[in-house]
């Protein structure tokens, strides 16, 4: 019987035990005082493998990340990345969809996937002893999917239902509307889901061609966290990817974001007219790219302005006046650009007052910055949230994958905490003066007409 302890020593790996040790360049990125260890290997063909050993757990989470998302699509094939994410679960040359689902259910594991603007991730959470199964199944999906025409037709309906579900939920629809308003007809402005028109027009050749072209080894990162052993993961991955791990190809270069260059919102307002009981709105501006060194100060600013129950927006709009149930701010970073936004949901008659209060608070922070107490509280909120958010294997796996794909480097948690500790009031004031004084746009889902939005924005 194979146990988690066997896998930590490299024994009991089943078929992968006979696979020759992979040849690659391995580096230790971090070792902590509890025995945790972060390692990275670049295998032949450009595949990157990162692991984080967490001695105190009995589970493991595996992720296979592909550096492709809706940002890489043209309007004609909008939604291809997300459609493909669905389609890969429909079966491979060696396994049917039912066999894939049955194998994972039989060990009590969870397997799923998600698509974002700049990447796609397939993941599985299992007992450590079942890590070989997770690598085998996910590796099979990513490298050997069939993408048949009948499967595409059945899944097309599912994706269209997902779009309809998004449209029926105003708090979801307003976020896609905001991206379209802010970024316009650019890859970042288009929905990850695509449109009804683009999904209905996609052919099997479109989606399978996207798979053959984009799911290349140099664009892929494998990350695993939990009770894992780096060498064992390498052996399992080598078996799963087979002869694709050959040649002199290097990993794809870091995405820099040269495809979206904007200096102000694409348009001032966006509206979805709907007779809702509550108006959903997003007010925001262009932000900073993910590699901007000011992002730590911006994060502290965001936390203090609208990141929690003690934030200015929550206190002024909800606690003191009771105008909303939900209000808060958000920072989003992409390659080369980003967004700062404030969301609120309220009765239509209260929208003018809510917008006035939000804009007054943002203007005050832009002019005067934050108090020392607010900066300290923002730092503490971010530090506590970061550490508490990394208590499970899934979040650790995700951090490894995103670090490699989005930043091209791994920063130990203590280094991130140190950078947050270094943020002072002057840095926050400078970021606020820049970020909160930029031209803003407004996205609204509610019972309004186009002519009403100019008044609201003014």
C-alpha cells in the first residue's frame, strides 16, 4: 500500500518510479524555519516546475498553468481560451470524460480549472498519496485532449448558459461592463467568456487550433504545494509530458503588455439598462502594471480606502449613512497596465449621493493622503490577509504559478512582508495623488438611460 510518507521519499510512485531522473536546472528559492522548501526546475523544452513542501499537511494541490487567456484572443475567436478550458475535460485519447471524473471522485479529490485574462489553470487537490494520479490526469488533459466536434457542440451550450448566468447577475455583469468601458475594444476590454456571437461562430478547427498552437511546453508552468517532494514531482511530470520534454526551447518571455497602451479610459460611461431593484456601479480609472514598484504602496492605499470595515468608504457610505449594503475598492494589475475601482450597490434613488460621497473621499485622499494610523492599519490588514490566505495547499500552489507566469520571480513571504513594512505615509500620499486624480469612468447596471449617465458622472 502506498502512503504519503512513501511519496515524500520518492518510493511507491507506481509507473513513474521507472522513469529516468529528469535532466534540468534546479534551484532552491526558499527554505523556512519549519522545514518548508520552495524549489524550481526548468526542464528540457522549456517546461517549468515549482514545488513548495509543507511538512505539516497530508494533502497536495497540483496546478498546470498555461500562459494564455482572453488577452491573447482576437474578437473573432473571443472566448476560445475559456471554451477550450471546458472542452479539455471532455476526454483524451486514453480516457473518457466519465473515466476522468470517476478516477478523481474515487480518491475524494477535487479537479477543476479557470480561465483569466492572461492565463489558464487546471488544478487538482488530493491526498498526498494520490499525487501521481493528479499529475497523470491533468497531464493527460493538457497534452492529449481530443476536442471532438460532437463534444464542442455539447459544450457550446454550456458556455452559452454561463454567459446567460453572468448576464442575469448584475453584480457580475457590471464588472465585465467596467472592463469594456475602461479598456475599450482591446484584449483587456473583452470578456473572458466571449460573446454569444463569438461562441456561436467558433468551429472545432478554431478551438482545436488554439489548443495545438497555444498549449506549447514553453508556455506551461507546473506548480505543486503540500506534502510533496520536488524530485518525485519531476519524475511524475516527466512521465506525463513524455517526449515533449526535449529540444533547446526556453520558457516564453514574460508578458510585458505592449498590446494595450492607454492613457485614459476608452469612454466615460457604460450602461446596461435593466429594471433592477438595486443599481450596481463601478467607478474607476486606469491603474498601474503588476511590475510597478509602487504596487505595495498602492495596495496599502487600497486597503485603507476601501478594503475592509474600517476603511474610509465603508465607514462614510455604509456605517455613518446606511446608503449601501456593499461598498469597497479594488486594485487589479495586468502586464503593463491595471485598474483602480470602487464598487457599490444601492437603491437607484441613492446613486447620486453615493457617487458624490465616493468621489469626495477619493478627492480628499488624493489631496491629503492618509493618516499614519490608516497607513499602519492598511499594512497590518494586508500582512495578516497574506499570511492567513496561504494556510492551505491550494493558495500556495496558486502563488507559485502566478509568481512564475506573471512576475518571472518568486519572492518569499517574509520578503513581501518586509516590502509592505517599508511603505510609509509619503509613499502612499504620492501614489494617491497620482492614482486618484486620474480621469475616471463609470459603469452602471440599473434602470437608467444613456442621457442619465453624464449627469451621474458629473
